[in-house]
């Protein structure tokens, strides 16, 4: 069983929809949680970063972490065609593990005009 | 400011051939990484370097060697390429104590 599970999709939504992307994990030691966005034939870029449980909002994006359920989510409001990309969740145990991240498989999102 | 630069972007190798993927960063980061990305597997860490002169194995190091040439450069070498090493390779770097890492554009490698 993988440490981090993510539904690969693809997920197709109409423009303006609310999108929910999710990951589950098995290692309760994970404390730092990230979402990366990856456009086709490009490297991943950091979208959201969260420490421990709770919510974090940045514009149209909201990241949620529920450590008791070992479940993290990324919500995209008013989705745009430019949001079409693969979204990867990632996590690690401590700040000393910088860069040694465990990634989910990635969810491919298509937002149709 | 170029960030993380990888070369080559595309490469086709025959089984048994060797090659080196080059990576350089201009952000003065101490830590550098090599990941591979395969369909359905996400990104997996091959090797990392916490500082100049040090390297450590990641999750999938078999078949690879690395060299941290200086603070800027971190290369990945395939000594005898195998079809299982067909993948997209990403170099990355990060600041000390920060979990935000910066990726290069990727190198597409096909071994036939």
C-alpha cells in the first residue's frame, strides 16, 4: 500500500465549478502538507503549504488538513480553464526533511470553457 | 534569475548506454534533489544532497549515481541504462529548513 493515495482522475468540470481534490495517507508522522500544480511538460510548482491540521486560504484556493482522518483536500473556487493541470499532493515528517517529500500520484484536472 | 536548469530536455538511449543529466541552480540553495516521475507513481526521490560534498540515497537509487560538483550543480548518471529507467527526471533545490522546493522543467528520457 502506498503511503499517499490520490485519485488520478481525470476530473473534468465546467468553468466556474468548485473543484475538490483529495489525498489520503497512512503515516501519522506527516506534519507538513503541500499541493503542487504541474502544467503539461513542465515541472511542479508549489501552490499551497500547510503545517499540521487546519485550513489555509489563498485567493481561489483553500487547503484543508484533517490529521485525525489522515485526509487532505484542495478546493478551487470559480475554476478557470487556466486551472487545467495535474495537481500533486505531497507531505513530509519535519522541516529537517526539506525536499524529501512523499508525493501522491497526481490528479489531472480539466476545466472546460 | 533562471531558477533550476536541467539539460538535456529530451534524450533517447539504447539499453546499456550511459549518460549524465545535468542540473544547476542559481538560488544559492544548499539542498538539491533528483526525482523521477512515472505514470501512476507520482514523483519519487532518487538521490539528494544536503550540501556540497554530501549525497544520500532516496527511495529509488538503484541504477543511478550522483555528483554534487559544487553548490550550484548536481548531476545524475545512468551507468548502464535499462528500459525501466524510461521516465521524466526532475531536479529540484530548496533552502535550508524550508519545505518549499523548486523544480526544474524536467528531462524526458527514453531507453530502448
